[in-house]
């Protein structure tokens, strides 16, 4: 069985902190925008007053805007019982000013948070980007109030020019990419298997991927990694 390639978010601080995705993203949204304009915004002028243009003015390319992309990341430490905040805290820290970054100048009060790079497989890598928006939702707690599961929604904006997001499909470098399923009340592994694979007898695939020894012990609200099958 081929090993699953995990996506990573690399924070470009002094230590090059890496946050490994527990569940590879199912979708990644990339947006690029080019600016176009006209040579004269006041087309159709006549004797001191503006009139409507009678023809379509040819557009002039004015340059690219910074690209943006979005990610949804899940963190789950229920198997360890340790606070999930140890992981989500790394994302929060990536939005704080780092005075140790190259180019920092205390005299000019010139500081910034670190850039990050999203990396998955051999050929799928983002531009250096900055986290412009981060929303963390804690979705599961222990009986003692320890947060054990969280979802993080990130919006990122290109920091500088770089070759990124090759034409290769992000899942083509991962032979068995994973999806995530939240267990609903009354659901069993064979029902979930039938939903995703069209075959209830494939439930063992889910049990192996999630290290479930007893299929009757899955709890509502828990997250299951759903690998794609190699064969039919």
C-alpha cells in the first residue's frame, strides 16, 4: 500500500515551521485577477462636457493583482487527548509580527508576520503568501473542557512573485488522497462505505485507514478519513 502524501503549510520563519495536514484538503480555491483599463477615462469628450462614448475603447493591460487562495484545514487530537490548541496556535502565531525576519528594521518600525507556502506532493506548491484571514472553530471538547478538534478556514494572498500551482492535478501526486466524513447518529462503517464506494463490504478499508479496531465503537460527530480506492 502506497504511503499517503500529506499536504503541508510551511511557515517561513527562522525555524521553517511545518504544519502537516491531518486530513488533506478536498478542495483548494485559487483566484487570479488582471487589471485592464482605457488610455483615457473621459472618452467621448466634446467642448467642455462629457458625452457617452460612441465606440468601445480598446482595453490596455495594467498589470496583475496579487493572487489569492483559500484552504480548510482540520485538526484532531482525540486519539492523544492533548489540546488541539498546540496546533491551531501555530496558525495564530503565523499572523503575528516576527521581528526576527530578514528586512526587519526596528528604527523604521518595519516589521511583518511571516510568509507561508502551501506544499502538496512534488509539483503542487503555492506562491509565498500571507494569511490575511483566519477563522478557527473548535468543534469537540473533552469532559474536562479540553479542545480536541478544530476546523481552520484560511484566506491567503500572494506575497511575492514565484512559480506556483503547476498544471498537475493536486491529487495526482497522492495515489490515495483522503476525504473527510463526519459520522452522523446511527451511521455504521458499512453504511458509510456504501455511501462513498457504492459497496458496503468495503467497510474494512475505512477501518484500516482510521485504525478502528471495533467498527461498533465509532461515535457520532467523529471524523473519518475516507481514502479513494485504487481499484474499481
